[in-house]
C-alpha cells in the first residue's frame, strides 16, 4: 500500500476542504432551524462533480475509486453533516447497488439524476422487529402481473424528507432468512407508499429518520434490483457503505481534533493558554493517535478495493474502529472545551451527538465485531442458536 497522494488527489482534498469551510455557516443554520438538507447543497456538490464521483462515467458519474471518495468525505464531515450525508448517499449508498448490479434500464433511470444533484436514493433495510437481525425482515413483495405489491414497514430510514427513491430490502419468497430476500427501488410518489413521522433523534437532524410504510404499494417489476437470494450481493455493496460510514466518523474525529487544537491555544486559564497544561496536551495526543489510526484503516480498505468491493474484514475493522474513535475523540474534545464544549454555540456537541448515530447506522459496533471474528476464525456463528 502506498498512501503517497497524487497531485490530483491532493487537489481534490483542497477543493473539498474549501467547500466545507464555505458552507459551515449554512450548515449551522440548517441545524439550528431543524431543517433537512437543501437542494442548493446537492447542486453545489454536483457542480464540483462530487455527486456520484464513484459512479460509472457512462451514466454521468466520474468513475473515481473508493479512496478518492474517502478523501472528499473526510473533509466534508469535519464540519458539514449535510454535505457529508449527501456525498455519502451518492457515492457509498444504495445507488452503488444499482451501479454494480442494476439492469441497464435502472442504471439509465436512476444514476444520472443522482449525479446531476437532482435526487437522492435512501436505503430501507431496518424494520421494527429486524434491526441487527436483518434477515428476519418481513416486508413482502409479491409479483402480480407487471407489478410487485409491497406490504410492510421500514424503520429509521435516513433522509426520507429529501430522497425521491428508496432501495427497499424485501422478502420475495417464503424461504426463511437471507434466501428469500432481494431488493427493489420504490419511488416516493408510488400508490400505497407513505412516510411515518419524523423521528425525534439526538442528532442527524439534517438527515432525519422516518418509517417507510407500504400498504399494497404497486411497484413496476422492472424496479427489481436483486432477485430472491441476492442478499449476499447486497451485502457486498454494504461493505462499500461501511467504508463511507466509517469515513464520516473519521471526519467527525478530525473536526473535533482541529477545533480542540485551535481552542486550546485561544483559551486562557491561570494566565496561560490551556495547551500549556500537560493534561490538555495528552488529550490532544490521544485524540491524534486515534484519528490517525482510523484514517490508516479506512485508507487501507478504500485503497485495496479500488473501484470495487472492500473486503468485509477490512471494511468492518475500519468502520468499527472509526465509530469507536469518533465517540471517544468527541468526548475528549467536549472535556477539553469545558463548559463551552457543552454549549450549542460551539462546534463540539453536535459532533458528539452525530458520532453516536453513525456508530449505530449500517450495523452496530457489536455486529461489526461478530463479522470480524467470523472472518478471523473462518466460521459463521449463527446468532439464533
Ligand atoms: C442515525 C441513524 C440512521 C439510520 N439510518 C438507517 C437507514 O438509512 N436505513 C435503514 O434501514 N436503517 C437505518 N438505521 C437503523 C440502523 O441500521 C439500526 O438501528 C441498527 O442496525 C441497529 O438495529 P436496532 O436499532 O434494531 O438495534 P437492535 O438490533 O435491537 O440492537 C440493540 C442492541 O443489541 C445488540 N445486539 C443485537 N444483536 C446482537 C448479537 N447477536 N450480538 C451482540 N449484540 C447484539 C446491538 O449491538 C445493540 O447494542 C439508522 C439508525 C440510526 C441511529
């Protein structure tokens, strides 16, 4: 592995960094007013060719590898949760499943609007009774003529207010577990499809969560992405999603570290800047070690996977470590800021709140550890027995 970055990669980083700096105030406004992402953010990302930078160039994407997308996302996530969320969905999210496995029809229909910044696609996997035990999901899709009829409910789906389409994990046959599961795209104006109330979460305010409710929803059969039994293929795409998720945690940790370095030099107590106290220096050193370690794991998973699927082991190790890192680093940062860390007028508390959400989304750290152990021991541990 060589992490010596090319001139182009360095330039991509500086454009992303500048973008995050330019939009910091707009992001604060969205957060304060409890607004979900604005179209202007999607359009800004599209102007810079950041929406869909990992998607196939024949459908309007830029054809970049996972590493370039990680480099951008890390910069955005330092201070701009909405830009990071949109970038994540359009480069690591369910649209990658369409790019990897979708029919030409689906690619032609759904990828260009994502790249143009016109739309987002969210992912609907979780159900009230199927969270970590995802293969217990019950949402059914029954083929009737030219349509699948969907019935069921998805929980905690992100960005529902702003996405136009949903990659929904459904049960297509009576077979138990993963075997009967496939995926289908549902557009927001589909008959028999509605959203639940906006969840009142502790963070993630600009990518709010809602239920998806299907009551005899009619979905054209051409919208099927993966047939029953395609769950393993969907999980390969999820290895990509894990890298994106872990990268947002990396950006959150880096953001907290940068703010802490700055604050520790500005804040005076006992007549000197607090960075002159060794206890504060050690906090900064600990934060740096954790952020650097997470960065290396993520760059490794992204760089080894090129434009394809990261290994489950590398993506799980990177996501799990980076999620845990962001929780610890934002906690240290809050302590370093003292009372101001607890204040909404300073940048730390939102990073801390969001770090918790990203650690749960896309599989909890415990579930990552189960996958890691399984790969290490080369055995599958059935959690139901
Ligand atoms: C901010 C946020 C955004 C989200 N976005 C989406 C989205 O866009 N789309 C979507 O489909 N879902 C989304 N989710 C849902 C998320 O994927 C689930 O919350 C997550 O998978 C955990 O499921 P659960 O909440 O049902 O918890 P549970 O599965 O009930 O887990 C509860 C606890 O039990 C532990 N646990 C469960 N099983 C085991 C086991 N076998 N061994 C050890 N520990 C275990 C878990 O680790 C956890 O600590 C989001 C969640 C959040 C918080």
